[in-house]
């Protein structure tokens, strides 16, 4: 009887911790929206007019802030492996609060570049990194679902924030909107995340017996960088940030090429968020049923279909199918890639490894618009760019499939 009571208490504690982990991850990924391109770009016209900046000027400042944040996160993200989660989260949420404040009081190009850097580092970088890394440390039986549900914060932000912010800017002005964002970050995200951490102890549902001796077999970041498998699969994992940001940044030009009115084209983004949510949940269950190393091998197929569809299909519904397919790849990627790193390299240095991969992805997102812009300026058509993107992703998928992902050797010195 006492044994049953003890088991029930342990089960309840594990369930509460799992719920807390998902809530914590969702809250942090939701707040990362303040530093995402889709959110910051909503203020571009106001910033240009206020400070007399050209499109190239603001793009250059944003590129600078993004690239420097990518360099910083390699070091800052690694600290999550060694620093108490409560203190680390407090630093991240406070940093994003200060980033929002800095945007409300920018006075020119220099302070704008600094604000971009802070938003990209603490928002797009460390907030999402903290939420997903914490969810990834859940035991294998729950990991896929924990990561996919935590990652819904990304899609929720993409679906809700633009509508709300555009309305608020029209009513109260762009500076006041950033102050409102700062208040939300401090009162809702900052305080609620600390309460969840004290109440539910996220990320500590123990792994099951299928993951023995994890700490002993964990790889350091330096060892990962010497692993040939990492560099074989890297092109497939870092292709979407480059290609998707290039496509999003130049979407008005692409819509004109397809003879689709831009308001109609932009309305297709709703299917992007919906598809990302649905496929993330499905992929989470698939990761728990099979493995991240299996699911990730096919995650680029919807994106390949999206680029081919955009290249060859002319139909009024094209934007909806196009964005839904891109969203499907994003949804599959969140749980499968997070699980992949843990399956391949173990949990002990997970934050360090994820900070490296995240920095590479952010760097890719910084150069994507530049690459596509240069191609367009030099006379390459969208048909060529889209077909080239599809061919590259297909090639990297073949390399990904041919690489042994489901083995973790004992690390060498």
C-alpha cells in the first residue's frame, strides 16, 4: 500500500514537472518573438522615417546586430550547462526587458544598432534557446512532445503579435508599443517564468532506461566540431534559415513575379503558422515513437515541395500552399533537431552544442537576404533561384539520409 502511494506521488511529481517544463518552454519561446525578424520588421518604416534611414541603412544595422548576436550566443548559450536555470532565466528575461526599453528610447543609428543586437541576442537567441533546451532535457519517453508543445510559442507569436502590434502602433505610436512590450516581458514573462521554476522544477523528468550512462557518453562542443557527421549534416540543417529568410525578406518581389497581389500573398502566412503547429505536434509524437534521428532525415521534403510549387504553379491559392509547406518543415524541425543533438551527443553539454548550432543558423538568417538580393540584382530569375534552392535542399537531404545519425560513440579525448 505504501509502495503504491509512493509510486503515485512520484508519477504526480513527474506529471507536474512535465507540465511545468512545457509551460516554461512555451512562455520563453513566445517571448522570443520580440527579437524575431517578423516582429521587428513591423517597425521598419517608422524607424526609417524617424531617423532618415534608407532601406540599405536599416538592413545594414540589422545585419550587424544579428551577426554580433550570433557570435555572442556561442558563449552566452553555453552557460546554460553550468549556471542555475532560475538565475540564467532571470538574466535572459531581464535582458530582453532592457532590449525592449532600449528600442523605445533609440536616438539614432548607433543606439538602434545596439537595440537590434540586444533584441536578437536575448529575444531570438537566448529566450528560445533556454525554453527549447530545457524541454529537450526531458526523458526520451516525453522529449518529442515536450519540445513540440514548448515550441508552439514560436507559432503563437507569429500568429498573434503582428496583428496586435500593427493595431497598437496606429493607436499609440511605435515608441509606446515597445514600452508595452517591456511591461509584458517584465510582468508576465519575467515573473511567471520564475514562479514556474520554483513551483514545477522544469526539465527534471528523469530519462528512461533506454538512455544509460548519458553523462559519461556525452560529447563536448569541441568534440562535436571534430565529428565528421556534424559537418555532413550541417548543410541540411542550416539550409532553411538561409533560404527561408531570403524568401521572406524578398517576398514582395516574389509576389510580383507570380502576379499575386501582395496583400493576398501575405495572407498566406496564416497557413504557415497553422501548418507549423500541426506538424510540430505530429513530429513530437513521431520522435517519441521512433527517434529524432529518423524523423529529421525527411524534414526538408515539404520545403523542397514549397520551392518547386512556387516555381511552377500559377494559382490564386498558391500563397497558402507555399507557406503551409514551409511551415511544415519548420514544425518538423523543432522537435526532431532538438532530439537529434541529444541522441547523438548526450545531455551534459546540450546547451553548449545548441548555442553553436543556433549561432550558425542565425548567421545563415543574416546572410540569406543578402545572397538572394545579390542574385536578383545580377539578373537571376525567381525560377532559377527557386529551382536552385530545391536542388540544394534535395542534395543535402541525400547526404543527411546517408549519414549514421542514431549512434553515439563514447567520446574520445
